[in-house]
C-alpha cells in the first residue's frame, strides 16, 4: 500500500497533484473508496416493475441492478461466474432471466444460477448451483427513492453514510409525490480524473462568473451580475460541508436561474413553497428556492434547480464517463418536466453550454499533470478557511457565500481518511478542525 499520509495537507486545503494522475493511487481508490463507499446506482422510478433492470458500474465493476419479485432491489456483478463473459449488454429493460451468450448459463433476477446447458449429460448433474451465483453487491439500500449499493458488508446504513447531507437533500426528496430521474442518461467521455468534476460540483462557485461568463450572458441568466466577477455578495448564499465528504453550495432564490425559459418553473416553486414550509420548516423552504451545486461522496453530483443529476464513472485515472439525468418532481405537469429535460440538455447535457465550458477546464486540470515535474507539485483550495464555522441552526461546517472552498476541503479530508484504509468505526469519527471553535452567523 502506498503511503498516502502526505497527499492532502493543511486541513484539506492542499492536494498533491499526483492524486489526479498516478495509476497506483487510482488502484488504491478502487480498493479503499469504490469497493467500500455507498455508490449511487439508480432512482427507484427507473425500476417500477418486477424484472425491470439496468446496468451500471461501481468503480470499474459492471453491475446489474434488478427489481425482484418481492419488490426489493438487488445488484450483482455483470460477469458470468463460468468464464467471465459480460452477461447483460443492454443499458436497461425488463427480463425474466439473464442468459450468457458464451455457453448459455442463465441467471435469475437475483443473480442465482437457474439454467445450465447439458447439466445432465456433461455435468452429470453434479454442479453445485449456489456456488455459481453472480457475485452480489453486499448491500443495496434506498434513501427516499435514491438507490445506492456498497460492496462492503461492514458499511454503516446508507442513512448513516449520508449523515447530515440527507437532512439537506430532504429539501427536494421529501416533496409530495417524490421525485424521478428522467433518462435514459446522456453519456459522454471526458479525459479527466473523477475527482475534478466532483470537486467542481461540491464547491466551485468561484468559476461560475468566470468560466461560464459567456453562457450566463447567452441564456440571459439572472446570475448575469456574476459575469466576469463584476458583482458578488457573500450574503447571497452558503457553502456547507456536511462532513462525510458530502457538501454543497446554495444561491438563494436562484433555483430557476440557469433555465433559459424559467417562468413555468418559478411558478411551480412559488406554488409548492408553502407546502414545503409546512413539511420541512423555514430553512428548507428557503433551500427549496435556492440553486445548489452539490456532490455526494465519492462520485455523484447534482445541481438542484438546474436539475441535472450526474455520475462521474471512473475509467482509469485520466478518464471518466459522465452520466447525466434530469431530476424532476413526479407531480410536475408533463410540459414542465419536458422543459426541465430540454434546459438540462442545453446547459449540462453532453453538448450543453456550461458542460463544455467545464469539460475543457477539467481535462486540462488533469492533463497538465502528465508532466513529470508538474505532477510533483501541489494544488490549493484555501479560500474561505477563515470564514467557515458552526451555524446556530444548520448542520455541518458552514461558510457564507458560494465563492468558497469549504466543501472542497471537506471532500479531500474524507478522501484522505478513506485512502488510509480506516475502519468504519474510525471513519465515523472525523477529525475536528478550526471551524469547530468558530460560529458563523
Ligand atoms: O457550474 C456550476 N457548477 C454552477 C452553475 C454552480 C452554481 C450555479 C451555476
Ligand atoms: Fe483556477 Fe487557474 S485560476 S485553475
Ligand atoms: Fe461549471
């Protein structure tokens, strides 16, 4: 195991650049992060009926996620236990069984081996079927419709893993009727390390007025004052690391701000807000009207408001596959849902205006570390260290303003904890920092 103790320094504010390039570090991420953490698999709305399935990845492991006859959801590795062939090549569908194209072994919805060609004549009926079930994902759990899985049977519950992030996410998960993720997901390849987009979504309010200046102008966004960093006021939002590596930034009253035609959505929010206030109280009614950039540790991100939902699937240290869905409330009228899909495509879809702004920067941020000397250097995210602290009413470490790097540091502190191979017991206790002693108004 590589010594990772000096890769993240100064309370998460300094990263060694090798973590974006080094193959050995990447292999250690697959082992210590992707084979242990809860990873986003699907939303329940994608698998309404018995036999509904989809294929995805956990780290670089291909998995099938399927709705069982008893209504539960199971996941298992999409590789035939006989000689290793990929069993299911479809992105999604409905099946009674999964049959391998190589020798014809067939598996039930739970991954159990159900049919073996020539079982009598060639195996003399001596094959121990349970031994050849598809490798199960140890735990699959759902939080208000969001389905996650972990390969680690010793992992805490999904609710515990999400921690205070769940309290914040209730803002949009706890809506009457619930949410759905509309797909099929747009998929594209970016030549960047998976942490670069995760840190962008978790914390990077700094780039919005700069990297997205032209796009914000083009869509005549209410965030146009940010363009070129002409006007920025720290009182217009918050940034939070919830602990557990998750975090987000929120701009008040800006949920519909990245929609070129946002009126219908603004009306929806206005009509729903009193209901949300009733359900969740004042703070989360305020969050409900905000625009969020957020990441769930390790590789799932979203922008609430723009309603883009993203998975950054790692494919080696320098490549990812980006999967993008549109998050909508189930009770929204169809017309509004279609508008949400269209604007998500226009802004954060594969060829979306803001997506391409980010993609170029993310690829260069990764690729520059190809240089042998460059790779030995450091990167810095110390912004806002002196302005973060405890909030009297909100959980996590909170800082005023979205132009801040508080949740970036929370992410890298968590990354370092996972990478040093700590037990779940140790992971449950995060080291304190200076923010523990400071109050934020
Ligand atoms: O690009 C982003 N991550 C973003 C855009 C964040 C907040 C507002 C708009
Ligand atoms: Fe931030 Fe260059 S100014 S990466
Ligand atoms: Fe961006």
